């Protein structure tokens, strides 16, 4: 089984101090309870994090799942993917 989950995480840019929204996608070979994902999203909400650091932190928490974030910074679309086993 292949499951895909998508949600938005709002953080703060550590460079410019502005709000950033990241579209987060999680790919899993097993069911992930939505409550786990929303709790995880809340734990990062409002924190000063780069997109890369956010992606790595979520992937560490969701070991064995592929995590991708999409964000826009100064007009540049950034896509970051990470997976920890």
C-alpha cells in the first residue's frame, strides 16, 4: 500500500523574519494517523526554521517515510526531499 498525505506548515524565515508557508507531503507504505501529522505540524508552527531544516526534522520524526516540502523564497520555488531509515 502506498499512502500520500499533504498539509501546510507555517514557520518563520530565520533570515528575514517573515512568515513562510510550506506545503508538506508525506509518502508512506503504511497508514499514518492524521492526528499524528497535525500534532507534528503544530510542533513546528511559528518556529524559525529554514525549509531544509524543517524537512530534515520532520523526516527524522517520521522515519521510513519520504518527506517533501515546497516553499517559495524571494520568488524562487524550492523543493526539498528527505528520508531517514
